[in-house]
């Protein structure tokens, strides 16, 4: 699937605090999906450089945080 940057959701410019926060979270979720889509399981576990963080670990963290909020 080819995505165009303009396809990403934008937070409302005139929304209240809750709408702006939810819109920003939706944009971040979409951006993460866009960047990580198409990764193989090996690619999701891959560590780049000295970091201990992998995209799969970041995805697990995001899911945990969203489940507990």
C-alpha cells in the first residue's frame, strides 16, 4: 500500500483539550503504523546501533500504555 503524507489524520485546530489530545494520539498511531507496516518479525526485533529498543518493543509498550489508560 502506498501512503501519502496527507493521508495522516490531523488533530482539530479548534477542538477542546480532549479532542486535541485524542487527535494527536490518532496521528501518532497512524504514523507508527505507516513506518512499521511491512516489517518482518525479524525486522521488528532488530536493534539499531547501541539502543536496546526495537520497533516490536515500542509497539508492545504503546499497547500496554493504551490498555492501562
